[in-house]
């Protein structure tokens, strides 16, 4: 029986099937343990571990999110910190990571082909 897994949804469906099969295995082995006097079966523990791995894998795949990490070091004892030198106004020139080519929200909407949109801005809290 050929199986194609090309999309995230298909992969999740495959994992659901595998989790179902593995859970049936675990429950069947647990019932066998009880019938045979309740003695621990080392094979059951490995099957339970495998089931837990499948469940964690599915959870990790379904988790929607984005992660960004950046590691920086400064070798000199400059008065202005590394973050300030990259992004801040206290650098000796323009920020190293200035938003070059920044466009207004209205221009960005036009570039995406959205001609009729309402731009909602959050009010700036007064001090």
C-alpha cells in the first residue's frame, strides 16, 4: 500500500495513525502483564517510551511559533554597549542595522496589491 506524505497535514495524520497503533500495543501489552500475574515486562517500558516520543514529536510539529536567537560578544571595553552600537541612537554614526529601504504601511499595502484597507494604529500612552 503506497503512502505519500508531502504536507504538514499529511505528516500529522501519519503520526496520528502511528500514535494510535502504538497506544494499542501498549494497552495490549499492559493487559498481558495483568493476565500473567502483574509482573513487569521490560518490553512494555520500551513501547511506552516509543509512544511518548511519537506524542512529543507530534506536539513539536503542531506547535506554531518562531524562534530567533542571537549571540553577541564585545571584545573591547567601549562605553557604549554592543546593543546600543547596533540599534541605538548613541552610536558614533547611523545604527549598524538601520532599516534600509523601509516603506510606509500604505506603500507596503500597495505593493502587495491591497488597495482598500484600513490601517489601525494603537494609541501611544501619554506619560
